[in-house]
């Protein structure tokens, strides 16, 4: 789980810093990443935190 969190954060930072992408497209990309992540974990609290992080973009 921690490794996956690290990957999500790394990808999020990469997107924020290097990809000239419209904010809505970036949100969609992160939602897809979240959905993929959500399928491999059953930790509800962590899933909620991830979703909350997406909402703050």
C-alpha cells in the first residue's frame, strides 16, 4: 500500500510539474489512477484520503 501511495504521489508530482495539461484533464487522469489503485486495496480510510486529495486539486 505504501509503495502504491508513493507511486501515486510521484505521478501526481510529475503531472503537476512537467506535463502542460489542462487542470480538468489532470483530474481525469488522477481519477483513473485512483480507480486502478482502489481495485487493489481494501483499506477504506486510505482510499478516502486518496479521494480527498483528488478533490483538493
